C-alpha cells in the first residue's frame, strides 16, 4: 500500500499519496517533488508543513500528525 496523507484547508479535505518519489494529489493527479510544493498547491502563502496540518493514519488506526514521523 502507498503512504497517504491528508489535511483540511478552508473546509475542504485534501489527500495525497507518495508514489515513485513524488507526492500525488488525489483530487487532481498532479505530482509534486516535496511536501512544501504539495502544500503550496493547496494553501496560500508560506506555511510550515510540519505544523500538524498534514496527518496520516498510523498502523494502530489512529490519526497522527506527519510531524510524528520526524520524531520517530
């Protein structure tokens, strides 16, 4: 299975998957080389992508911030 992340922005849910070294937005299929590029395609202005906006579902089934991946 591919690694999937999601976030909400202005009341809309966005999701992306890691595929072949890129992030692919699931709503439009566009590819991005980095989390920052992916995030910029959704949210206006500069934003720290590790601030808790992007989440994933852990092996235990709980929703977690992607920031947890940096601390592992």
